[in-house]
């Protein structure tokens, strides 16, 4: 080993320091260097790191960054850290309504049609039903609102709304409203010309599961009621849960 003393700059220069003992390496001022690496247990401590000195390039992350993403723990990935979305945009989502009234058979559960789309992010609403797209299984929040309307003198007595899942009624979201309040004097039903029914519910869907809206109305005289176009709509979106 050649040693050169630079008195002007108060430094000692060496050309090469060769490891003389393979087990220990070379120790300088408490830092142990072996095989070109610092191997002392506490060789780098927090106080020895310059402020704002560690950037993304110096971290071992398994993927490239995306604006708005957060660094998450993923033990199976390189470095154990991965950039990932911390939330979501609640898609698929949709909102539909009717452009004209729909007459339904008295006291009969009937599928309600929706022919006007205001929103359908994944083209998942068609043929009066919402179908869960591929890769979008999960929990969905939905709201159905129907305006029941009398035809002619067919005053309303009772109305129901029933969400269907894969062709069968589900208990979630079922609603019932009675209009059979009698007058104080006599037994004649109150003459109810319209009733609005709203239901909101959460339903778990898998790929290709579908949801439909069904309803039933009973009139005083047995005539056929209608679902009015105004104030009748159905909307929903996928829930994004933040843990």
C-alpha cells in the first residue's frame, strides 16, 4: 500500500487498501467496509442522511409511479412496495329514466322499462336491466324511484317496488306503500291519484349478474294503473371501499 501525505490540504491519500483478513474487512472510524459495501450494523443512521436526499429513484419499488397513486405494502412484489390506487372513480355507474308512461296490469308484478340513458359509463345498461361487466364484480349502490299514476278513475290503493336479481325478486330494496286510508265518515277509500315510491339498496354482483326493476299497483276499482315518466328513474354505481 502506498501512502501519500498532502500537507497543504491536510489529507492522507492511498492508492489501494487491500483487505488483509477476509472475515473482517477494513474498519475506518467505526465504519466497516467489506466487499465494497458498508457492513457495520448501524453504518447509515437517520441523522447522517441529508434532508430531502432520498427520492423515488433510490427506493426499490415494484412498478412505475402514476399521478394520484399511493405507495402500498405488497409483500410478494419486488422491494415489498407498489404504487397503487388508493380509491376509485365509482364505475361502472349509470342513470336512466322513462320518456313516456307505462300502463301496468292491476295487482300484477310487472317489469318497468327505462328507455332514456343519462349516464352509462361501461355500456352496462340495456334491455331495461343493468348487467355487471367483466372484471367489475363487487358491491353496488342503487336507487329506484317510481311515480305510480291512476288511469281514468282508477284511484290507487296499494303500490310496491321490487328489485330483481338474475330474474328473481330479492328482499333488498323491496318497498310497499298503502293508500287505503278511509275517510272519517264512511268506508270509502281516499281518492289517491298518484304515489311516489323510492328505494335504495346495496347488492353484491358478480360478472354477468343483472338487476331489473319490477313494480305492482292495486287500484280501488280494479282498473289498470300506470308508471308515469316524470319523477321515475333508476341510478347506481359500484362502491369503492377504502380500508
